[in-house]
C-alpha cells in the first residue's frame, strides 16, 4: 500500500514540473487552441501540452491508477485510485498574463465523483508566485512546507469572501444578482479567477470564505482537500459534498453564516 505521504510527494513533484513547463510556455507566447462551453471559455495549446506531461508522468509512476483531466478526459482505475488534474486552472488569467493561475493535481480513492470520493493528497502550484500548496488526508495543509490554517472568529459582516462566475452570460447575470445583494453584508468580495487558488487562499487566511457554483471535479479536488486540512468546512447543497451545484468553504463559524446565506439562491437551480 502506498501511503498518503508518498502519494503527496508524487503529486507535488509532478505539479512543480508541470507548472515550470506551463510558465515557460507562457513566456514563449500563448496560443489559443479552442473554445469550449462558450467563446469566453478558452483552452490554450499549453493546457493540452501540460496535461499530457502530467498524464505521462503519472502513468509512468502509477500505471494502475485512473486519470481524470480537464482536457483529455478519463481512464479507468485498476487500483481504486484516480488522479484528478487541472493542468492550468485560471486559463483566462494565464492568457492575459495575470499571475493567478496554477497547476492542480489530486489523487482520490473511489470513483472520481466528488459526491463519493475520498481525497488522499493534493498539490496546487502557482509558478509565478513560486507558491506550492499541499495537503494529505489527516496530514494538514502547507504552503511551501509551512503549516497553514484558516482564519477563525470572523463573522460575516467582516468577512472577505471569494467567488467565481460561469462562462455562460445568462448564468453570470444570475450569479451577479446574488453578489449585488451579498456585497453589502460582508467586508468585500473578490473574484480571482482560479478556484484552486481561491480554496488555497481560504486555507492560508487570505480569504475568509469562498463560494461558487458550476465547478468541475478538477477545479476543487486538490484545493478542497487543502482547505479542509487547513481547518475549513467545505460542503455543498444541504451540507453534503461539494459538487457542481455549490461549493462553500470557510472556517466552521463563518461557514454556518455564509452557507445558509448563499445556498437558497442556488438550491433551486437545475
């Protein structure tokens, strides 16, 4: 049996290598390869190249494990473990040269479904800032090797809250209506543009809370574990596992205030 610590070492090593590769590709010049769900939902050639690098490296190290990636789909697991990968989280930031993008790699036990999986290890690497966020189940969360923890004791009126928006214009309009109501009830709201980094920001106390609808498994597999191991509660509709319908992350006291504030807005969405 491979320990969580050993799995974390693999995740962090591959994520660092992939992040350095993506950064060099950014310096070489970004080429848009396609759009996905909408014209604003882009994929660069570097996304595809970086995911191939990660997939090949993991296959060489863990050939019996499954793989679920944003760009190249999934492969079934023979070991019960699956690697869940976002090769460049924050592709629009990456395209524009905004230094808020990251490589996100997690390994989960069970089917690669956020409603049932158990995250074992994860790494989120921002090569521009040279920050490496890591966590393993039961092992705590770290930033560049130093333990991190969520900020405790913050009530909603003093909370700095992160969120994100979907790519579809009508979805964004609906989400913005919630933000318009909520912004007067909190300290302020931030939209960073990379879910993995939003979750790591909660873990490191840079954000007090975070919520978003429409996240894919690779958007939060690593960051969600890192936030959880830093002391955050991470959950979705009805307090169940986070999924596409909703993810809320915050220290438990703030979670109890933020979650019931945003959940009714999203609970009725299809």
